[in-house]
């Protein structure tokens, strides 16, 4: 059952933490900033992989916070801007995090192109709790249209099928989800998606894309679905975005941003090589929280053109506790 964020604030430890093993991707999806090299150059976003030493610093800092405040993240996702399986250290990262027992939901999101039997075995044995597959179409032509790459759909399917077999062989309870963006899909294609992937997943669903921050730089929304949440519900106005109050993202280079859709990295509050995770979450993020409470977002801020608050569901609506938030962040 999803958590109503308004019921758990204030959070001394983020409810959800994203740690980005790789902000590089082997796809160039039309809706995703990571696939647009020219766009990334405009905002000076670097590329790279997180090294193990930095990852261990992240986990050690989080462990200190959990022990200090007696709170644990509900979810830790080893994914943000890129394809996590491109980082060869991903299995070891999962193992390190799993041994610390800092969350009940340790997950990755992957396009499944690099989900070889070897990688599948390694991440399952390392202790992965959940895997989400992002499916972009249902044939090679559709994949080319969406990802700008010649992708063999059958290979994606076989990787997912083999992961399920390996999961069963290893007697693992890792939860498997397949999701596809409603990118001009016909009803027949929606049924084909369900029929194809349901035998090899615990859950399959069709999602709506609801935009990125700084979306004025490029149409990063799939036009057909504007005005819909990821679950297909209609947008409704929310004054206060819940991201800075509930989520924290550690980028591949140690930069920390309180927003998982901050693709331009313009909301960075500091770097873990210089500061503690505790300070970055409980002190450095407060100015952004106050701006959202007061509705004082600068025009050149990524937040000013972001549809996340509109597109997020009822569980993330915190407008009703605005007066309480003003007391918490005076």
C-alpha cells in the first residue's frame, strides 16, 4: 500500500533514495534527456559511472543516518539518469547495500538489453529485491522509433524470459515488473504486451509519461498523454511538490539533488565527497523546500517548468499540510 507523504513528514531520512550507478545509456529515447547529446551539452551535464569508493561513502552515510534517527528508506533505487547494468560493479553495489539492511525494497530499473544470464544471476545472488523493465515498444520498428537504436525486440524478450527462469532456479523472491509507455499503442498491442510479459513477471502495466523538469527546452512529454499521471489519472493542481520533502538522489559523481527528475542537475545542493548525506538532506535542502511552500520559484529554476507535481498522484499531495510545513521550515 503506497504511503501518503503528508502522514510521514517531516522525514529525517528520505522516504525514497535514488543512487545512480551510471548516467550513461545505450538507448537514445526520444522522450529522455539522456539520449540527447546536444541538450546535455547545453546544460553542461557530465557523463560517467559511479565508482565503488563513492558508493560505499553513500551507504556508510546513510547507515549513520538510519542509526541516528531510527528511520529507514522505504525504497532505494539504483537507477536515475542511465542504464544501471552498464556499470560492471552493479552486483557488488547491490551486495554492499543488501548487507546493510537499510531498506526492504532495493530495486533497479533497466531496459533489459544488458540483462544477460550472467548479469541476471549476479544481481539476483547479490540480493536484489525488485527489478523493473522499461519496455519501449513491441517490435524492432517501434524500438527504432522510440529509442533511435536498432534494437532486437526478441533479444529483450529472451533476456526477460531467462531472468524469470534463473529467478525460479535460484529460488529467489525478487519482484519483477514490466512497464510500457503508452506510446500510440493500439488496444491489440496493449493486449499483446500483457500476453507476452505476464508469464515472466509478477506485475505488468501500461504507464503514461508526464514530463520532465525544464521541459521547455525540448518536448520531453509524449504529446498524446499530456495531462495524465503515470497511472493514467487526470492532472490536478498541487501547489507544493513533494519531491524535496521525501526523495533524495545521489548522482554518479556524488552530487546530491532533492529531485529524481532533475535531469539538468540544476538543483544540486552539494556533493557527498565534501559533505555528509545528513547535512545535505536535513540542512542544505531546506531553502528549496521553503520556496515550494511559499510558491516562490524563480522563472529560470527547473521547478518552474516541471509538471511532476501535477502528474504525481494523490499519495504525494501535501498541500493540505501547508501550515504545518511552514512551521517545520520557517
